[in-house]
């Protein structure tokens, strides 16, 4: 297979200008987020030196870890031109399932809790993918429905009960606070998820097929890409990562009830969009989504330190989403013009 033929199948651009545009924009977006983080941290630190204390940095990293794991799964789904609004409810269901398991079986190793959380999330994600694939229903509608369905299951199961930290084994709670070489385990797990997902999307055919699907589902089908199967796989991964995030949530906070994870879905979508993942699919990276998660977490912490009303956090996040969408559309128009100009000279 020639390079051009492979590019058509995998969704890699065959036009040099388009490839350079996309690469430059992604680098610019991620560099912009990094720059905004530096400015925000520097300004907040000048106003309150405690913002850069060891405990403050640790809390920011722990908060980012959970959001970043969710954002990676969301980015994978959004790249395929879909969306998963159920991640917050899946996190809550997984957290309560794992909390109940560890409470009733205090001798279980932490790895079992992680595997159970992944399994619970994977089942939920598989159901989402099946409904989207076989029901031919937009993912927005499907996952909005399962958002409430999974949350309902959590409330029915909990029955008003709450799992408190004193009922959980010390080994599980230690996992939420323990570190390796000074880096919390939760952060290391989030980094591992980012690295693996980033490598798969960038260097493997399966990852490139997801970009091709997002760019043009019809063209992807004509190229022989199994769009339905890959869609199910994307939702499966998103669900599994939401389940993993539920385990991290339970280990970090210790107290779990049926409302755990409520509202997370909007922050997750915001992290992915702000990080450069296009809402129309076909572009973006999990690295950008991770940076977006870090930026949103830092914004929340900075506003609290500066004693600013939390309303402004929502307003800022909304403004960032609008800017990100506007930037995506601007890039799309510029790329289209560049391609049209190139074709006119052929």
C-alpha cells in the first residue's frame, strides 16, 4: 500500500499544507494553554504565596488526575465525532460499587478495586456504544439518557446510604494519598493513561482510523474502516476510564454516595474542548485534553485562593469553550481556503 493510499484509509492528510496547518494549530493551542497556566499561577502566587505551597500543588494535581482520566476518554469519543455525557454518572456508579466492595471485603487488594471499577465502566460504555451503533441514535441523545439511567441505578442501589471513610480499609484510603518518589499514585496513573492513549492515537492504525471517522464517516466507510466497531470501542474506552476515575475518586475522598460525580460531565467536555479537541471530530489530542483539565483545576483553585465568587469560574469556563469553538471554525476556514488555493494551481 502506498503512502497516499494508507493516508486515505487512516485519515492522515495527504496535502502538506493541511498537515502543517493542523500540527501548527495544535501546538499553538497547547502552547497557549501552557502560557495561560504560567500567567495564572504567577499572578495568583503574587497575591497569595500559599498557592504554591506543597499541599496546594498536591491538591491541584490530585484534582487534575481524576478530571484528566475522564478527559482522555472524552477526547477519544469526540475525535470520532461523538460525545459522552454519561461519564459523571459512570464515575458515581463505579465509585459506589468499588466503595461497597471494599467495605464488605476489607482484605481485597487495591488492584481488584481498580479492575472492578474498569469493568463497571466498560459495561456502561459498551451499552452506550451499542445504543449509538445499532440504534442509529445521536450520541448526544443516547448519553444524555444514560446519564440519568446510570445515576438512577446509583440512587436505587444506595437507597440513601453513604459509605464513609471509617468503613473503608486503610490500604484503599492510603492508595488515594500515597506517593512514589513524591508523586501521588493517582497522578502517576493519570500520566500513564495519557501516555498510552497518546501513543495509540498517534502511532497506531486504530488511532488514526478514529481521526478518519471524525473527519468524514462516509469516506471512512468507503475506505474500509469499520466505523461501527470503532465507535463501540471508543465508548468502551471512555466508559472504562470513567470507571477508573470512580476508583480514584473513592480512594481520594473516602466518602461516597449516589451523588458522586454529579456535574463532572460538563467539566470533562470543557477540558477536552479547551484543550483543542474539535467538537466536530477529526482533530485534537489527549495531551491537549489533559492540559485543559489542568487549566480548569487551576482556575478553580485560584479563584478560591483569591476569594472570588465561584460563579466566575463557570463564566470563565464558558468563555474558554466559546473561544475554543471559534478557533476551531477559524482554522477550518483557513485550511479550506489553503486547499482550494492549492487545487486551483494544479
